[in-house]
């Protein structure tokens, strides 16, 4: 039994924190306009990141292309030197083999020169791509700034609404408290009035009893008795008259 009680107590203790977490006050959810503005900002930020990444990739491509151009320039300068040396040799010896060597060297130099021209043309195209990517970046950044401004305005509007709501609730609570205080004051006033009226009623009830107590009961009894004595006297007087009338008659008979 003791073990079962301990296990039940542990279970209840484990449940308590979960209940506390459930009852914890949640932050008021943001309206749909603000959440939509936030999602737009996130999407626009992704677009800006992609545009910047593309611009960086094109810049890296241009750097690689410049390295190629530099190597080809080095080759061309070497070939130029080689052609100049072979030309000088052909002038000195004036043989057919020396002339052929000059022609082959010049042909190689021309191919390198053509390759270099192509690389330079490609570099121009890459530079144009970089400019376009930069323009895209600026455009996307501009869109991002507008989205952020829109989100800020929406958030400010939401905060203003919340503040207005809180102010209205506070005013309502103040009015409620004022009404409750007024009601309590009226109740207290009524209670005081009721007490005073009950006291007055009690005083008015006690006053006749006091007046009755102040009058002498002996006098009343004497006053009540006197008429009775008078009545008795009036009742007895005719009998006395008859007795007085009879008495002389009796004397005459003797």
C-alpha cells in the first residue's frame, strides 16, 4: 500500500509541471498581414542572396578568365620573341628552312593572338554578365527594403492596434472600478441610512412606554376608585332616606 501511494504521488508530481506549462500565458499571435509581410521579406532575402551568389560566381568566372588571358599574353610575348629571333636567323642565313621556321612560328603566334582575342571578347561578355547581376542585386535589394518597410509599417499598425486595445481595456477597467466604488459607496450610504432609520424607529417605540411609566398609577387608581365610591354613595342614599322615613312612623305607634 505504501509503495502504491508513493508511486501515485510521483505520478502527480510529474504531471504538475506539464499542467503549469499548459497554463503558461501564450504571446498574442501576430495577424495575417504581419506574417505575410514577414514571409515576403524572407523570400526577398533569399532572392537577394541568390542574386549576390550569381554576381560572385560571375566575378569568379571573370577572375579565372583573366588568368587565362594573362597566360595567353605570356605565350604570345614568348612567341613574338621566338618569331623575332627566327626572323633574324633567317635574314642571316637566308635558307628555306629558316624561312619555314619563321612562317610556322608566325602561324602559332597568330593562333595564340586569335585565341587571346576570343578570350578578351568572352571577358567583355562576362563583365556584362557581372553588370547585369549587379543590377539584379540592386533591384532585389530595393525590393527587400520595400518589403522590410512594409513589414515595419504593418508591425507598427499592429502594435498601435494592440496599444489602442490595451488603452480601451484599461479605460473599461477603470470605469468598472469607478462604478463598483460608486455602488459600494451607495450601498454603505444606504446601510447608514437604514441604521439611522432603525434607531429612530426604536427611539419612537421606546418613548410612549417611558411616558406611560412617568404617569403615577396611584392617582389613576384613586381617580378610578372615587367614582365608584360616589356611585356607591348615590346607591345608598335612597335606602337611607327610606330608613329615615320609617323611623318616625315607628315612634308614633308607641
